[in-house]
C-alpha cells in the first residue's frame, strides 16, 4: 500500500493536535480510575459490600452510556472540541466535590439529595450520596470520547484509522498508568514541603488528579483544531462519507443517518461485551487483589500490585496497536475479522484462568499472586484490543467527520450498558459465592461475555458480506 503524501508541516501539526486530544482523554481517565483505588477505604469507613461497590460502578456506567448517546449526538452539532471542554471542566469540579465536601457526605445537602433520589429507607445514605456524585461524573466524562473521535475522523483517512485506534488505546492507557502510579503514592502517604498526606487518605485521590486534568485541559484548548482546514491545511484529508465543508450537521440528520445504519447496532452489541470484561477487570481488580490474593490495598499497596496495574495498560497498548495496524494493512480497513478473533481468544484465556483458580493456583501465595497478576495482564491485552478497533476506528468509518460523534456515542454507550449489566451481576454473585469459591465466578462471567462478543462480530462480517453483495448486484 502506497504511503500517503502530505504537504510539509501537516504530519507535525496533526501530531500536535492528536497529542493534545490524547493527553486530554488520558487526563479524563485519571479522574475515573481514581475511584477503584478509593474503594477499600470506602469499605473500611462506610462498611460497603462488594455488591454496593459494584452497584456504584454500574450506576456510573449506565449514566456514562446514556450520556454517550445524548452527548455524542450533541457533539455532531456543537463540535468535538467544545464537547471535550465541557466534559473536562465538569469532571474536574465533580472530582473536587468528592474530595473536598465533608464526606460525612452523608450529612448536609448532598445526603438530603441522595435520600430524595435513592429512598434512604431502602438504600444506605452514604451509598446514595457517593453514588450520586459519581453518577454526575459519569455524565461529564461521556462528553470525552465522542468529541475526540469526531475530531480525529477529520484528521485521518479510513486506512489510517486502525493505527490511530491503536494510538488512541495508548493514550487511554497512559491515563490509567499514571493513575496506577499516582494513586498508590497518595494512599501510601506523601510528604513534600507543606503538602503532607497521611497514609490511607482516600479523599486525596479526588483532589490531586483533577488538578493535573485542569492543566491539560488548558493546553488542549489552545492546541487542538477541529479539522485540518482550521489548522491551515484545507482539502488534505478527503472524507469518504461526506467531504463537503465543515464538521457539524443538524441533530436530525445525524440521528437519522446513524440510527438507521445497518452495521452500527451489531458493533454496539459486540462493544457491550468489551465493556462487560474491560470495566469489570479494571474496576474490580483492587478488591480482587485484596480478597483473592490477600493483599493490603488500603494503606500500604504492594509494589507487585503497582507494577501489575502498570503492566496491564502496557499490554493493552501492544494489543491495540497490533490489532489496529493489522486491520489497516491486511483487512483493508475492516475491523470485524480481527475483533472476532480477539473476542474468542479472550474467552479462551479467561476460561483457562478459571481452571487455574479451581486448582488452587490463584491465591495468597507467591506463585498464586504471580499467576493472578499475569491473568489480569493477558485479559487487559485482549479486552483493550477490541476496545480500540471497535470503539474508535469503527465509528469513524461509519460516521465520517460530520457524524462520528453520534456513531461513537451509540457504539460506546453499549460498552457501558454491558459494563453495568456485568457489574450488577458480578457483585451479587461474588457476595453469594466467594466464601466458598473465591473470585471464580468473576472469571466465568467475563468468559461468557467474550463468547458473545465473538458471535456479534461474526454477525457483523456476515451482514457486511450481504451489503457488499447487494451493492455488486445493483446495476
């Protein structure tokens, strides 16, 4: 395949644009993955069960998924950059609220709101208060992906987008890596001049990351442009969907075009399975380390955990880059064959992990801890490989520069609906079975979603073949 020829300075300007957007999205993740590190401290302070923690994360996922639908459509109208700015400044304020409000948060106005919304006679007010704040964070976070994907659809050609999706995966994992290093450092205690944080102060997890996010948001606001035209490179990228001027369309046009697209819902169903595995393995991993592997995750997080949580994103990056590049170079920009293979591989890996746990090879011994950590790393590789090509490349292919926001919103929303279903089921199953079986059913539930994802991609392939046959048959 011939290498694209671009005018002088274009690649450097695109790199700056993508770098600023990627850093912004990585910073979003710092204000999202901090929650998982706070969960042991919340359990210790408020007595939350695994079910309650999983339900908080499920509520966040439902809100985020619904926000993707609404805000993805909105981003096609107002533009991707403005969407990312709204999300960034919103998540900064919500995280600061979580960290700075007297989380006696069970008292005062916030608790009163939680009682009104969640019915405190049924739900613990502390649970309701924290779930409500994190629900709002999910809404603001949902502005990020549609905005970023929409902008990049205008900057990359179709047969470059798989590779872009791999880089997208790298930027996502960068935020997770930073969170995986910064959060344990905060929980282990910090003493830097006038900044002194005692060990185990989980509220600081919601104060320091948003400060970093603020700096990145300001940089992105100055550096990012919505299209090559705005950056002084008109006509460089030809959009195969709609190459007319501009990057915005009416809400009606975007909704009608994407909602009736013959492939979007197949991709959405597959992405639900990605979310079920990816979110569950990411967000419940801290409790898994504590309960299945017997580690202290409250005040003195072991180096083994920190390195595993850093290696998981790096494995994800490798898988994202390889899967995106392969789909560009060997599948002519088609994502479904690669994704189908990855889903079935994921299911096989997790099934093997379940057998190892049954045999007593995953647990609080040096060998058991090593095995448990390796399993998480391999799961991260497979889950995040599908995350990038299905969630980032496919929406750009379907929507182009003008409607990639809503395409992303539809597909990505299902990732978080799948996550919510998975978390809702997993929390309850674990509380009912872990005394006897440990975290075995965590693996079993994730493996089931892997199989469903592979089947969904098989249906995408068959649907695409029928579409191409119909096009060929037309005079």
